[in-house]
C-alpha cells in the first residue's frame, strides 16, 4: 500500500508530517511578518487602526510602544467590552472564549490520554490514515485494540461541549437580562404592529384599541406612511449638495489636518478667514453663547464651466445653489402638506418595558394575518423603505433569494470538485497525466500542489461568496437591519457548511454522489471515509486561517485600499464632508460576513477531535488568535451598528449542535468501517441525547435570548464590577466617575449604555421628516461644522456661512 502513489501523500509518517511542518513554518513566518508590519502601521495611521478612542473620549488610547498594547488588550475584561461595544460584540467574543475553553479541554485529553494511548497501541500519535486499514499482506482490519477509546471519548467530548455551551448560555442570558433591564430605551418599550385594518390606521384609533385590550398605557403611536416621494426629493438634494461641496472645494482648495495624533481633526477651505479658525470653536460654550450660529456673506463668483456636453457655460456654484434652493422649497411644501398615504404598520410605545414585552408576545386579533405584533427594532435599525413592500412580495423575494443561494452553491460544485481532485495524485493523473507523473517524481512540488494549494483556493472561494450573499439579502425586504444580519449569518453558514464541507469533503467524487443516492444509510460510512482523506487539508486550512489570516485581518487591507483610492488617487474630488466621514465613521464590523466561517472551523475541529491531535491543537491556536484579533477591532478600530441584542447566540448554539451530530456520525461510521458494530451501536443513543438537549435549549433557553424576563425588569440585578485588584485598561477615569479608576468602583457607574447613547432623542419617526435642510459643508473642526445656508430676499440668492455643533452620534 505504501507504494501506491495515490495514497503516498497521505502517509502519516512522511508526507502528512512534511506538509504539516511546511505549513506551520510558512504560516508562522508570514503571520509574524504581517503582525510586525501592523504594529508599525498602527502608529502611522491611528485613524484607521485605533480611531474609536479619538471619537469616543471614554476609551483610553493604547500605549505608544511596539508591543505593550498587546498586554493592555489582554487586560480588557468582558464587561468593559460590553460597555463600550455593545451586547452583540460581547456575545461574539464569548463564542471565541467558550471555543477556547472547549478546545483547550479537548486538547488536554488528546495530548495526555488519547495520543499516548494510540502511540502505545498503534505506533503513531494521530489517526490520519484510518482509511487505509487493510493492507495487501493482511486482510484483517488493524487498530482493533484502540476502537473502544473512540466510543468512550465520543461520549466524553460530547458531554464537554454541551456542558460548556449550556454554561455559556446561562452566562450570556444572565448578562443579557441584566444589561437590557438596566437600560432606559424607547426601543424596549415599543412594539411593531403589522397588517393593521383600515379602521385602525390613525394614532387615536390604534391607541384606544390597544388600551381597551388591557395591554398597557400607550404613550406614543407612530403610523408608518408612504414617504417615497419625499425620499426621491432628498436623493436629488443629496446629489446637488455633493456637487456643490465639490465645486467649493475645487474652487478654493482645502487645508487638511486629519492624521495628526495631537490635534483635533479639521478640514477647511483654503481661505484666510474661516469661521472655524476665527472663532474659539474648541470651547463647547462658544456655540451656545452665540446661539449656535455664526454668519458672514460669502462671495461665490467663479469660473464659468460647461456642466453638460454642448451645454451653456455657467458658474457651477451659482447653478447648483439655485437648484438646491428649488428642491428645498419642494421639500418644505411636501412636508407642510403632509400628503402621505398610511401603510398598514405602526410603532406603538407603551409606558413600561413590562407592558411591551407582554404585548409583543400576545395574539391581539382572532383574524388570521391581522394585527401581528413583535418587538420593535431600534429606531436607527429600521429600514423604512421596506415597509412599502407587501407581505406577498416579501415572501416571493425570500424564496427567490434562498433559491439563488442554493443555485449558486450548486454551480460551485464543479470548481469545488476540481479543487478536491488536487488532493489526490490519482485524480491529477486522470485529468493531466504528464503533470501527475511530474508530481510523482518531485515530492516537494507534490507537497505544495496536493497539500497546500487546495487550502488557498478554498480560502479564496470562502471569502468572495459571502459578500454576494450579503448583497442579495439586502433586497429581501426585512424591516430591521439586525434581522438582516442574522439572516446573512444563517445563509452564509448554509453555504459554507453544506457546500464547502459536505460537497467538498463527503461528496467530492461522482462515485460518492451515486453511493449516497442509491443508499442514504451510507452517509456515516462516506463521512468517516472522506474525513480521513481530508485531514491534511483541514490542518492546513486552520493553520492558514489562524496564523496568517488573523494578522492579515488586523491590517484591514480593504479599508486601506479604499482610503488610498479615495483620498490619494481621487483627492481632487474630496470634500470636508468626506474627510469628516473618514474620522467619524470607522470600518463597520459585520457579523454576517465573519461569524459563519468561525463556526465552520469550530465544527471541523470538533469532528476531528478524537482522530487528530494536530487539528485540535491547531483549532485551539485559531480561536486564541481570533479572540484577540476581534477584541482589538471591536474595541479600537471598528464598530458594530445593528442592534440585535445578542440573538446571534441562538444561531451559534444550534450550529454547534449540528457539528456534534456530524462528529457522532463520523465516529459511528469509523467504528462501522472497522467492523466494530457493537461499539458503533453504543453511540446511536448519543444522537438522541444530543437532540433532546437541543430541544431543551430551544424550549427554555432560546426565549431568554429574544425577550426580557419580567423578573429582570422588576428586580434588576446590580451592575457588574471590575476586578478590585486591577485598574481598567480601556476605560478612562471619567467613565468611572473618579479622577483615577479606583479599586472596587462599579464599572457601570455612568449615565448610559452605548445603545442609549446611539438612541439618544431618537423616535420612531421617518428621519427625513425632521432632517435639517443644511447647505453644503465647507469645513469642520472636530464636532463643529461650517456650512452655507442659502437665503433669498425675493430676487437675489444670498449665501450665508454658519457654524453649528454636529451632535448626532451615528458611529461610536
């Protein structure tokens, strides 16, 4: 068997070890180089890699040293992340933390018990060649003495995973209930009602109806209207304002002060009399003392230009300012007329959180599909335009998008099969005989092609497709941005797991397809057979993703490329608004694009936990590096905007349980391949036990990841406190209410959570109804904006320069 070239790459004593060593050395060197490069770039571009402390004064800036920031990052506690990044970020990092706990425990068992025992009986540490259990000289299966360990540790490892997952669920639920109950948000007091009958489509009628049902005292009713006409006018206005800002910037030029660590960022027109420089705008009291406004006449005569091909030459500033004035009049008239048609949906705010929680779960109307209630999303999370999509269209879109995802996954079977073929020398010989013989005589080239290259191709496919799924999900018609993110998590995991795992691993050959179609009971055999063949590939994948891709993620290459293109290659087109967005809008952290990949890696590690010590320890390193990478990004360089209140944990738990089922099926198939049918049969009850515990979670735990318990609201728990033996490494003294972070001072001794800050003075009103009609921005200095307001005396358009403090926090 050892002379068979098809099996040569999978010899555990030679080729597998060679591939493993090459991948470890290469990924480690490359990862360290990228990490050192990041440590240097962190000082050069603080507004990319550490922007949040500049925007949010409650977050400490990291030390100005090459590596000391790593220690500070390590000392940041979970409740501090909860306070400055929100509940969703807390849940995301807790998944990595519980992954570390689980894989550390499994690694200890694997290193101290399973591997030594396997070495004593079989002569090697990892069972990566169980597929070749029958040799040419001996028709009897080998490895008989070790099979009972598989059966025993399948139970042990399943118990370990479920114990930690349930323990983590209790911790997250407890923290979620405490956190949400301590808030005072309009979101938590509001429900969304859809399919409202025509007779109730008024604020008074709906309020009277809700109160008569005894659901509670209604403080506000916001009927949703069709604002599409207003939205079109604001789209026109946005385009005109953008052209005006470019016209002013092009005419006068800009003085930029963006990348300075010690100065407040600012950008003003290249004139000698900017109000932002003439006035003491750094003093917060300067604006109130002047009623928030400064004004002066601004001369706007300029060079005539042809704005359209073969059009008349005009002054761009005068032309666009006249258009802006006309659009503003249309908007004001439309607002004043209030001629908007109501839609059969509304947001109802009750007097207390308890009433809202009860009303959201109540069945209000006996008529089917009428007066459906649910908890309202945050005002900032509402996709107002999607209210115009009726239920029938939403259903059609939902099915069409899901069908599209399935079709794309099916189309990718072809390239996936070709990548799978690279793992086998015999398959390469069939497709390209000359190249196959070349590989057979050049072992190092064969190591790269069969052991390393498929990993990189797999990674490329796995990176590109989730963005496509994210894009098409935006058109599904969901009202909440948080629900869109949760839907993207599910769809991307469906693609990653069932296409890049089942198709890639289990059904990688045509014979596997026909075997499954002819006898579905063979799935355990196919799973066990294919898993052993793919062990080297998954070791390489985990090492590549962990040792190389996580340092690469710290670089935020996509954001740096965008900044280079927009602010270097296209710098002539930039405006003060663009530069302020650069400072006040960090990169957005999207769980839908990131989380499914890590759940997939965890499942792969779990499936190999008994078979391969290399994969378990590699998975442990993966989760440790991932935890600190994302902890840094969520604390210092990126923001997570959707407000889904930790609902992703239910998705995480159920996907991990799915991984347990495949782990158990793999071990049943492995034992059956070894003709140990009694040991395989002993594992069948484990499937039922796991399913029963999953039912328990979905029945009793999952509701507490969606709603707030009434007891948590009426008897709120005291806030978490930091460790009394340490200072807060991330929160400034002001957040603790003291000059220095004193020992034992409650961490949450502050006025609001991050969600409360973002929702400050927010109401369930269409944003464009009250959107100020400010003119083009011509400068900014920190929170102070210099803009032009156009006025008219009847015949003449008079531009007036004003300054105001821009206090709305969109990105924090």
